[in-house]
C-alpha cells in the first residue's frame, strides 16, 4: 500500500508533457490524489467488514486484490487527461474530478465506512 501511495504522489511530476501546470492545477491534482487514496482505504474497509457492499460494479467484479490496479489506473488516467487538456479547461476538469471524489468519500464516511493508513 505504501509504495502505491508513493507512486501516486510522484504522478504530478511525471505529468508535464503539454503546457506547464499552474499552481492551482497542481494543488487540485494533489488533492485528487489524496481523495483517491482515502477512497482506496474506504473501499478496502468495505471488503474487510461485513454489512457493507461495493456499489461500483467494476470494483465489485475485480475484488479487493484488484484495488491497487484500479485506483492506480484511474489516477493515471485523470493525470494524463488533465495533462493533455488546454490550460483553460484543466482547472475546470480537476474541480469536477475532485467534486466526484469528494462525493464518494463523504458518502462512504456518512455510511460509517472508515479509512486509515
């Protein structure tokens, strides 16, 4: 788990092929990564505790062992997509992606699904 977090935290420095990212975009992408990590730990919690079930059919199908791959690939996809967007769309895209992740994290939290490192 720790090496996955390390790799995800390196992703912002890897994604810089197009126009350079401004400070706001870097902060938004870093917050997206943090939310992905929290969602990952919450999803792991779902698999380890009875009384909860995963509503994402893809995650439910791949199971707990596939979580690092799923979250790694989704974070990479968002990073690469963000990198190839024009700067005027980049911030809006990252705000939308953060909003989606915030919804999932807070929804899980409201159901009593914990997260820890």
